[in-house]
């Protein structure tokens, strides 16, 4: 009888050990979506009073006043266009943009047809914009206005 009592606890321990040693493989999945966050930190560009001339910088260009916070996990293209100047479409609006640095010279003319002005790779950036104006000598005195559309889209 004493032998049977000793064997039973040993067999019980082996069964517990076998139960603890089992493995299970678990599949974990995630469907990562496209992510684009674009936050404009300005909504107006006011050149103030200007005289005829070329490459007249917008006040605030040098300080990086016109900027956009961008976060994306996809490549983006950036385009710009404008409406016709009112009351007369005689002024020329120029533009430049750069990531994490302030543009210092115009690179593109913003027209009524969209033009691609930049490409952005995945990451987090401050996307600086800068504006310049050409006012021809024949422009009549008065207040001129246009609406600019800047679009960030998948490239």
C-alpha cells in the first residue's frame, strides 16, 4: 500500500507538468489606414498698400508666418490655384513652399489652373508658404482680391 501512495502523487505531477507545457500560436493583425493631417496656421495674406513693382514680398514671409502643420503616412502632392483677381485680373501672384525652412524666393506663379508646387514624403513637418506679388504699372488704383486654394492630395 505504501508504494501505491507514492506513485500516485508522482503520476499526478507529471500530468500537471504536461498540461502547463502546451503552446498556442496567436495571429495578430492590424489594418493601418492612410493618415493625412493638414492644419493651416493662417487664413489670410494681406500685402497692404503696394506700388507697382515685381516680387513684392508679403509681410510675414521672412518670419514664416504662412505655415501648415502636416502629418502623413503616405506621399502627398501639393497644388495651388487662385480665382481671377477682382476687380481686374492684372496682378501676378507668386508662391514658394518648403519643409521645415522658410522659402526666400518665388518659384511658381499661382494661376487659375492648379499647378503642383510641392511633394511631401511620409512624416511630420512644418510646411512653410511664402507669397510675392507683381503689380504692373498699368494696374488701376484700388483694392484687389483673389481666393487661393492649396490642396494636399495623395501623390
